[in-house]
C-alpha cells in the first residue's frame, strides 16, 4: 500500500502530539519537529496541527509567521542567517552580506536554484561582541569576514553534511 506524504505527515503529527502533548503548549515543539523532518510547514500541516491541538488554524499560522526559524516554503539544505543588528553593522556586516549574495548569486530571502542554500536575515544572535555573526543551520560563526564567507560556503559545497564546517572558525562552533 502506497502511503502519501499527507498521510505520513498526519501520522507524524499524531505521534509527536502523543509524545509531546496535545495542548497549546505543544505547538512550537510540534512545529519544530515538522520543520526538522519536512523542511517547512505547509498549510496542510498547520491545519492538522490546529485540529490535533484543538486551536484555530490562524493561531498556528501566527506562530509560524512570527518565528523566523519556521518556514512556509522549503528552504535550502544550508540556511544561512546573517545578524543585522547595529553591532554587526558597525563591524562590517554589509561586506559580508555582499560577499554572500555574490558567491551564491541570490539575494536575502531567496534560495539557490539547486536548493542548497537559503539566505536570510536574523535580528539578533546574541553575539554582539563577536560580530558580524552568521548562523549556518545550527552552527554559529563569529567575526565573519568576506574571506571567511568563501571558506564557509566552500565547506558546505564540498560536504553535504553540516559537520564538515567544524574546521572553520575560531572555536565558536
């Protein structure tokens, strides 16, 4: 019997609700599970979560639209977020942003045609004393320069595993 993606998603959400809980407090953890497994949170997934938790779908949509780490559409394998606080701005964020856009051939808010990279802004990473700060999936890079951007992207391209990035940086991984 062929199981559709929607059926698989429905089963996953039911399983997560059983493990995590089926009240409003389980909303973000379940959304994180969906994001982790499926790469984004579809309209269908939001409806299923709302039904499972007994809340209105607009509440689920509000949470997904509020948190920048939750995606409505599929993101690249490597989601790159550059901090855009004033501290990072003063430490050279614009040069880093230009290098990212030039090296990837996309602008912030876009995904490369091959689906490997998505560029996004982050409002704060809590690394103001070590800016500019960059997040690649769940790895933080600090004191990022245009040269370091090129090294980070090259490591991503060489290995389709984020753990290859461990050799780059200043021990802030």
